C-alpha cells in the first residue's frame, strides 16, 4: 500500500512541477527550442533546478543499501550506443520540436481538456503499441 501511495504522490508532484513550470505549454517549449527566433530561456532554469534536485536525490538514494520499496536496485546493464537508440532519440527530438510536447507534459496537458492533447496522447499510445508489436519480439 505504501508503495502505491508513494507512486501516486511522486506522480502528482512530478505533474505539478511540469504544470507550474510551463512545460505542458507547447508554445513555451517551442520558444525555448527556437534559439534563433523568439527564444525563451526560462525552461533552462527549470532544467537546471531539476538537475540539482535529481543530483541530491541520487546521492541520498545511493547512500542506501537498497530501495525503500524493493529488494534491490534495478539498473540497465547496457551502456552501448546503437542505431536503435540514436534513431529513437532523433524521432523523440523531432517530435518534441514539432509538437512542443513530450510524453509526461502531454499527459499533464490532458487535464486542460484540449482535443489536440488527446490526439497527441492517443498517437503516443498507438506508437507504443506498434513498437511492441514489431520491435520487442
């Protein structure tokens, strides 16, 4: 029960941070990425603050013998960079630049009730299903 409560609380806190920072606003994100146009550097402060919080969090977590709600840490073992990773990063970056949304802000933006965010979230869901069908076998 505590594990689910922690997951819900973490998700609500993360979503609130995204909403308050403006990352769920596609125009703000696109202005941040448009360094030769109407550049809005305010999201750089958000990212810097997120790095600082994550750095402190990582130091605190790694000082422990095991996670609070699991028997051991579960970390990725691969460290190589292959074509699939690069291709996925390119697709993600192009999609982020064109739409101004990435997955977490898109889910937060759903709360605004805008139909475009619903289309984005459904497209993202279809993309995940297609990926599983063709690439995770």
